[in-house]
C-alpha cells in the first residue's frame, strides 16, 4: 500500500523543496563489497547468487526508514512494503523486469524469486508491484566493468543498484556496486549507511 504524505510533515521537507524540481536530482555512490560468504553459500546450498544479493538489498533497505518514501510526479509517497526488481532474460532473447516482494524469510523470498522470474521469462511480461517501494537492480555478471551510473529518466525515481561480475583474489571475493538514489528520498549519509548495512547483511547470512 502507498499513500501521499505532506513533505512538510516529514524529515525530508527541506530535501523536497531543494531537489524535487532539480534538473538532475540523482546521486550515485560506489562501493566494493566483500561477497565471499555469499559465493560460498550460493555454491553450498545451490542458491542463485543474484537472488541472495537481492535479498540482502531488501534486508538492508528495510532497516532505513527513508527507503519507504519515494518522490513521484511532484508528490511524496509513503509505502508500507519493499520489493527488489531484477532483470530477467526472457524466451524471446530480450529482457523483462520482475519485482520480487521482500520478506525476512530467505527461503520464502527464494521461492517467490524463482517462481516469479520463471514466469516473467516464459511470458515475456514485466511483473510490477506499484504499491511497493521498488529497489531496482541490474546484474551484468558476465562482464568485467569498474562502475556504472544509471540513467535519470524523470519518470522513475526509484533507487537503483548495478553490479557486474565478482572478482576472486586469494581468499576473498569482492563485488563492485553502484547505488543511485533521488536526493529528495535520502541524503548521502542514508545511502552510505545502506551500503554498510548491505555489507552487514551479506556477512550475517
């Protein structure tokens, strides 16, 4: 569920006034994550690495109240649930998007992830959850790149993470991620805290 709220009655009042109509309100942070534990868990339990990343993203975001807000069409909306969007290669050789609702139970999230991504791949239709605050992701796992900055369309203001393939070095496996967010939704400190929480969620699995 989502509802419009008065920005002046929130902690984002100043940010809404300053950044809502800015020509380029998006900010991007980069971070190198230690995903050693994630890779080991993926192999040992036969779980998809991308699914585990999506769950950790939802877990980290759920601890930060700013993630439940989103500027839309000049308004500030408040949500009571989160979802993580993953890009799916469909049977036509193109890509579709799939919003997976976040839940604390990793097994339940995994079941939904597998079911929904398979459905999207087969039907070639996006699975959207407009009543949830959706965190976008894009995994370019087969490529080796140092970073990526998302596009600002002026339509979608959702936070967005991009990563490519992870790198192994000695006993550690690392993954470079970029995180783009709308300045009205959160400040740099909130975004940096989210990335720290993401690392903690990965390490706690």
